[in-house]
């Protein structure tokens, strides 16, 4: 099997990047990560604070780029895997 034979489902990939960005955001903001929504009818919905959302967006883009550049682009190397 070659690295180029490995396929990653896009939704699973996005879930992974989301989880990484969410975890680092929660670690960085702690108790100030979430707040109740200020939208009418959505007051009981918890969402990122504005600052946490901005940070999350930056981290999501950073991790997305890092994974794409470091891993996915290297799947095309044609290297044989040991299994």
C-alpha cells in the first residue's frame, strides 16, 4: 500500500480540524470561552464569545493549512507503507 492510496473523508477531516481548534480555544480562554447567545429566541444556546470565535477561526485556518501542507500533500509521495 502506498501513501497515495489513503483517502480521508472530507467531513471526518473537518471534524478533526474543528476538534483541535476547539480544544486549543477552550484551553486558551477557559471559563471565558462560551456565553449565551444574544440572538432573539436563541438565548439558551451556548456559543463562543466574540473573542473566542475569532481565535477559533484563526486556529482552524492554521491547523487546516498545517495538516494540508504537512500530511495530505505528502500523501502523493508514492512511499510504500510497511503494511
